[in-house]
């Protein structure tokens, strides 16, 4: 039995490695040929799921699905800094700075075989959809699904799969081509993008004894957009006694570009709390107040989701 389990583990590891390799061709090119603007031409994804009779998993097509309709551009500059432009349905287009790195052919160091990009959320990822193989004017990556059975639960499972293809559309290594297609873009520096998001106000605590104050809100969210030139943030909240009456207001917001360890929001100074940049605190009147980032997404649909999460449960009729 022990040998059988070891064999199963080995087979799973081999299958996983093969799935990660994908099924696309790599053909290295010199950097002068690689540099330029690439448009996202194909992006599909199916999450991992349990194989059940009659069950069909959700298959995402981020280019063609009406709720997504991505129009993205990746600008490869040949340096360690590039740009990622994103446009989706019912949301304005924006551009974020990304870090770029390159993998070269082991036998011919003049040829680039992979382009790796990361924003301040993915940071140092070297795999997945962040690592793109080069084949002439195409950047691509894929991961094929494979079937397996969980060792303990014995559930029949299938792993995730995805397929991504970028096509070179211009030699521009700046934003000129993308702006010609999409118009004005909201701009985010590298650090600022990870602080953009929806934040939930937490319960306040007495600084001296740690006693928690009564929380008067059914929900309370700040929507913070750290795009260059931003001077305000939005607040959405409802009181416990009137949970369905939403109050919305705009408050002043300032921050230092390149240093987002401290924010000024609605007249209060908020500082990063601990090692995680998504948690902030402020102090006033003997109380320590906290807020934490619940999402990087600032769309209306995302905000509505988090509000629903905090609404009182309703009984079924």
C-alpha cells in the first residue's frame, strides 16, 4: 500500500510538470525583434473542479465573454520596466508599470526565449501567466488539465487549465499605440497599483487597554484609487439601525508617489500596520482605528459584492 501511494505521488508530480510545460513552441529571437507592443488575443481559463456526472465547469473566455471583454496591451521595452494596459467591460482603461525580466537561450545568449512580467501584486512570480514564451511575433503560455484522484477523499478531480496568447501589433516601446486605440489612460506607478482597492473599516480599540468599541456600522468601505493625480476617495456605509440606507460621500485623499506606507484619508493619517501593506491604522482620541484591503478591484460590481457580504441574512419565504 505504501509503495502504491508513493507511485501515485510520483505520477501526479510528472503529470503536473507536463501540464505546466503546456503545448506551445518556443523560438527565441533577438531583443530588437522582441521589443514592442503586444495585444492580448486569447485568454481562456477553467478552474480546478471535482469530476461529477452531469457537471460542466465554468469556462472563462476573458476576450469574448460579455462581462469581461478584455482589451489588454503589454509593452515590452527591452529594459527592466514596461507597461501593462488593461480595459474591460464597464470600466475605464488604465496602465500600470510592470517589472520585466528575460530568459535567454542556453546555447545562444543573444536570443530571448521568455518574457516575464510582474506588477506590485504578483511581485516576483516566475511562472503561470506571467511567464510568456516567444515564438516569432507571439508571446504565449498554457497549462493543460489532467485528471487525478485525491489520496484521502478519493474524489476524482481535474486540475485547472489556461491558455494565453499575445500578438505583436506595433514596434512602439511606449504607450503611443495603446493610447491611439483606447484614448486617455489612468496611470499607476509600480507601487501605487497594489494599494488601489476597496478597504473595510474595522472595529476601533482603546489604545491603553485594548477594549473594543461598539461597531455602529452594518458596513463601511473606502474605495481608494491611487491613480496619478488622485485627490479624493469614496466612502460607502450604512448604520446598523438602518442597514438598507446607504450613505455615500467623497473625502480628501493624498499620498506620496513611490511611498505608500502612509496615506491621508478624510483628514486622518493612516499608516501601514505590520508587514502587510493592505492593513492600515490611525490613532485619535485614545482609539486605534483599523482598515484592511478586501479587494484590489474597484469596480462597482466588486463593491456591491462586498456590501452584500455584510448585509443581514434574510429568511426564505
